[in-house]
C-alpha cells in the first residue's frame, strides 16, 4: 500500500516582469523592424496610439495626462533603473515639421543572424531549446561556423540564464534545428561537417546518383581528398575516372563559407561615434523609433468607468492603459539600455575609435560591460549580437570590438595580435615565408609573447595558409 507524505520544497525561480519581457523583446528587434512590432502592439491595444502632437501647430502637451510610474507599479511591473545616469537629451532627436528629412544611407553588412531567427519564428521550441538556439546563433562566426564547444555553450547558458542545459541537448538542437536552416552548411563545426550538411541536403533535393558517392568521399576520405591525393581516393571508393570527375564537380560547387553568402541586404547603423576635436561623441540613430502615447479618449473612458462603478469594464480599461504605459516605458528603456552599453564600449575602446587601428583594441568581453553598467550579461548579448556602429572608419559590427586577452595579466587583446600577425605575413618575403615559429619570434619582438601553437591557431582563424602553402617560386 502506497503511503502519501507531504514534503516542503524550497525553490528559487526568476520571474520576468512584463516590462522586462517587453524590453528583452525590443532589444532583440532591429531598427528596421521596430515600427512593425510597435504597429502590432497599437493594433492589439486600444489604449495605445501614435503620438502625432509633434506635428501639430498647437501644443497640446499640457492637456495630456502624463503616465507616471504609478500606472505601471499597480501591477508590480516597475523595473529598477539608474535614471540619474540617463540623460536622453544627449541622443534624442526631436522632429521639426518644417525641416527637410532625408533617408539615412544604407550599407551592406556581413550579419546573417537575423535571417536565421526569422526562419525559426514559427517553430515551437521549449524554453531550454530556445535559449540554446539564441545563444548558438549569436556565437556563429561571420563565415557561418560555430567554433564553441557544446560543453562551453552548456556552461555559459547556465552561468548567464540560470538554466540547466546539457551538452547533449546542445548537440541535439544544433543538428536537428539550426543546421537545417538556410543556407545549407550553416553552424558546422568544421569544413568536413559543413560540406556533409550541404551534400545531405542535395541528396534530398536531387536524384543524382553521384551525390551519395560524394558523401562517401567527404565522410571517409576527407583527409586524403583535401591533400589532393585523388588517385588514392578514387581507388578506395572504387570510382571510375569519369565518376570521380563528377564527384569532384559536385564538391567544388559547395560553399565552404556559408555565412558569407547569407548576408542581409541592408542595415541601418544603430549608433554613430564621431571624433570632435579629440572628444568622442555618441549618438543613437533612433529616427526610426516610433512615438506613442496613451489615448486621451481611453483615459476619459477610465474616469467614466470609475464613475459608473462597472468593475469588470474598469478592470479591462485599467489593464489596457497599464499595458500601454508599460510598452511606452519599454521603448524608452530600450534606448536607455542601448545607449549605456554603447557608451561603455566606446569608453573601453577609446583608442580604437580615435585611430581606427585594430591593434589598439583592449581585451573586452561581454561580462566586462555587464559589470560596468550593472546589467545582466544576457542583456549585453541582446544589444551587441546584431547591431552595428557607424565610425569614421566605416560601419562595424559591435561584436568585432570584443576580443579576449591572450596573456595572464589581461593586457593584450587577441585582435591586436591577429592584426600584427596579418601584417607580418603581408610584408614577409614570399620566396621565404615565415614559419609559425618565426612568426612567434617576430610577435614577441612586437611585445606579443605568444606560443607557436597559438600562432598556428590564429593563422587558421585568419585563413592564412601554412608557410609551405604561401611559398611563391
């Protein structure tokens, strides 16, 4: 006979308020899509409307009831913020109805992560799987590869989001969800996996009998094939010369860098950093930010419901007004958060913004920024992952400004070492290219004391061939 017992269990859960949920969603939304997101909110909430008073001749602002934090606090939705540190006049650009308005020029970008997210918009995922997807997509390199281990992804998600995620779960999501997205080959861990993903997709789309043969070659003879030992590969796979020629043709048509061809067509820089007589000035390009207000008619309706003491209708109206106030507050918090994060990035990489020299980049990771601005690392990730900054040296992804330290003291950034390595190879004697050991010696002379193994790793990341492959006769 089973005995029923009672047990007390203490659990600690992190619950996001509606304001925090809105803020997280808006931080994930690019500028070009922001107006569409806001329009959906306006359509769903009758208490929320576009603020057209900035175009009116008469200033009706005095007649508008200001939505205070008390409206939000009614539902315990207040989000702590350092209001004293936030000065919106530094970035806010008021619209002048008489001024001419020009479209901001758009520029190309290598970011493709938005397209991956769009493909997943209708896919139902568990909370854990959604965290894995978001983290992995944010960490795919610009060439389309994922160079972070499942174990590290698992550990970082647990550290940042306090969710238990196993390395096996990471592998399952990568293989069954992300690697099935377009372009084929995305999120591969190495070239072999990248080519196999593309070939397996081709096998589903085409009945060409040589595609399975190409899969066998890449799966079983990859090392020999990449070393151009074609006779050995052909014999091992029992292929005729004409069959092997067709296999080679199939493989040559594959894309070894799936990220590069998946670039978004256009991007609007979210920030501009300008140098004014040695002083860096930051502005937030928020001309696409919609201006909203709580409907005056709906506020009058609230007073009417209170007078009639219609509790059900009153609760409905109060909820809509509260939701509207929260959403308006969320838009402001979005700008504030983006500004504070970018301001700290600018401060930490001041020399780079003044000179444009990547050799001046300081070691900086997202946790450094989070600690300085007192925000969660996940919030920093949302701000940084898909946004760009306009500088005097071009438009740059914010992620490119983050670089890890290569020394124990944390004074030398990997980006600076890579830039020096690139210059050494560029200026070397092509008839006698520098070996990794020689490159390590040269780097040490430039105050970058790193090992030969680290040189080899950075060289591969920069797609620089070995010295034997670089030799010109």
